[in-house]
C-alpha cells in the first residue's frame, strides 16, 4: 500500500546567511537582504503549492536592533517595499499575512505598512504567512507570564487554571498550530530565541545553503526530509502502526 506523503502543516524558517552571501560577492550586507527577499517570494509560493498551511519567517529579532543603523534602516525599507510591491500578488494567491512581534519601536511608516498588509490580506484562505518582526521568544514568554499574572491578580483565572493550553493561548502565536518543521539556513545549528515554547516537538533541519540561495527546490528537499522523519512525540510507535 502506498503511504501518503506527510506534509507539515506549519513550517518556520530562520532565514540566515544574507550577510555572508553578500560578502562572498563583494557586496554590501543590505544587498544580501534584498536577494533574501526573492527567496521569501519563492518559498511562499512553493509552500502554498505543496499544501503547507502556515509559514513563519524570522525576519527581524529583538536582538537585531543591535546591528548598524544603516542595516536596520535597509531591512525596514525592504519590509515596506515588499509590502507595497507584493500585496496584490499575495491577495491573488490567497495568502493571509500576520506580523508577529512588539510594535512600539517601529516608525509610523512601518506601522502603517503592517496595518495595510494585515488588513488587505485578511481574507486569504490558502496559506497564512507569519512574519516575526521585532520578535524574540523569551520576550514573548515574559509578556505571556505578565498577562497571566495580571489576570490571576484580577481574579479572572485561578492559579490552578494555568496549564499548557492557557499559556499557549497567551503567546503571540495564539491560535496557530506549533511548527512541525523548523529550518535554519546557512549551516548554523541554533534556534536563536525563535519559537522556543512552540518548537518542543518540531523537526529541525539545518541546510548549509545561504538564505538567498534557498529557493523552490531547496524547500521541496526540506519537505522530503521531513516526510522521511519519524515523529513519536515522546511515545513508542508499534511495528504495525502507520507512521
Ligand atoms: C539573517 O541573515 C537575515 C536577517 C536578519 C534579515 C532577514 C530579512 C530578509 C530575508 C529580507 C526581508 C524579508 C521580509 C519578509 C521583510 P544575516 O544578516 O544574519 O546573515 P549572516 O549571518 O551571513 O551575517
């Protein structure tokens, strides 16, 4: 009997290696990010075609504010450019976009682009694209803990009510299933403050490819590798059981 290929419902990606890609070509770092934006487009399309329901991209971490100002500005500009130039295509392809992260530090222009893309793509049904932008997992968990504590002090919940479900629903990813597959490009083997709670049972894949060189074929290869993995969630799979 042929076994159906397992497609991950949610793929999360740490897009790493833009700077090295640029350096290898004698270019400025921001040119690596521009090239990386093309990979974003290719991967969203490949994910939609493959039947993936959610893609999360780590585009800017809370720690990235420590980069040179010119590079930060280039990433913000690139974000605005991407929103302005790709929204129509995203709508056509049925992609719903959510921006995940703290918004207080963004410029009015970035804020208005965030609102624009979320509103315009809200009816997308084929794929949900989550862009982690000024996101860090520890900060996300601290904010969730504060919110839960506030509700407990206000008498809205009892301490015994605090379980995994309530905690998950207090995170920025509330309502989004945990990632099944996390990819980090460029041969770095770390999660770097990305979806640490949500990654508990995710399969991890670390291709050597630098992000600007990661396209449709590379994404399909990641799906093949995922399909070949055995996920046990801490349990034992019986010999006669379908995997
Ligand atoms: C990591 O590579 C990449 C980033 C911090 C920025 C990611 C941004 C994009 C791919 C383009 C914008 C996309 C959207 C959706 C706004 P790195 O600079 O750390 O590379 P390095 O480790 O080689 O220096």
